[in-house]
């Protein structure tokens, strides 16, 4: 990777020439409304020392960036990235679509990521049910704590009281649906 291929955001010395305030004001209507530092409470925080003490201009790139999800706004994956939860299954395909097709400024990008999370939760529930030690919905969803640790008493007087009736449906509903589907599928198999 040559020096000119590295985006300015990753180097200490900025290569792009900044437009003057007059040029920006002429090009962008309303630009500079908060230009006066006295009008901005965050002004002291925006000042930074030119010498940060960093011993590098561009950080050494972490290996394995090929195939990683990358926003279409960026030229490449950030120099350092997480690898703890690799994408997998249908949820991974949905998340890859969000990154490959839509800008982070688009609602579709974020909605696909939310859908990917929900699909991942369903995949994990199904994986749990297929394992030798499935999840315990009574203890792991907090149902038991409702009875042993004063669940209703702790909610008394809260502003979200009208949601209390929905909580069991949202938490326990998917487990009930999964159990009903499983029992029906088992019954169908046994009838044959």
C-alpha cells in the first residue's frame, strides 16, 4: 500500500488542503453558524496537541481483513478490528448484505443489522434445542426471578407499567411457539 493510498484520516500530517471559511459558506448554505467558539460549549475539547506521542504514522495492519464486513464509505477495513464473533449462517448473510449494499447513513443498513441479530437469536435457540444441553427458558429468561426476587413488587410505581403484560409474551412467546412446533413435528414423525 503506497503513501497516497492511505486515507488522510489515518495519517498524522493531513494531505488534503482545507477549504477556507468563505469557500465553504459559499458552497454550503448555513455553513459556519457555529463557527464562533464562544457559541460552542465543546470548543475546548476540540483542541488537540499536534504531537500526540504516537510512534507511528499509520498503524500496522491486522492480518485477516479479507472477507471482513466493511462499510462502503471506507476504502478498507480499519487497521484493527474484532474477530470474536465471526459471521455465520443466515444471520451472517444478512449482515454481509447490509455492509455490501447500503451506506451507514441509510436506514436499510441498520434495519438489516437488527434483522440479522434477531435471525442470529433464532439460530442460536435452534442450535441449543438440537444440542445435548438445551437452554433452560425458566432460569435464563428471568421467569424464575419474577417469583423468587419480587418481580411484580419491584415494578410497582414505574412509568412503564402498561408494558408488564407484554413482557411474558415477548420473553416466553418464542419458547412457547418453538415448543408447540417441536411437539407437532414429533407427533407427525411418530404417526408415520
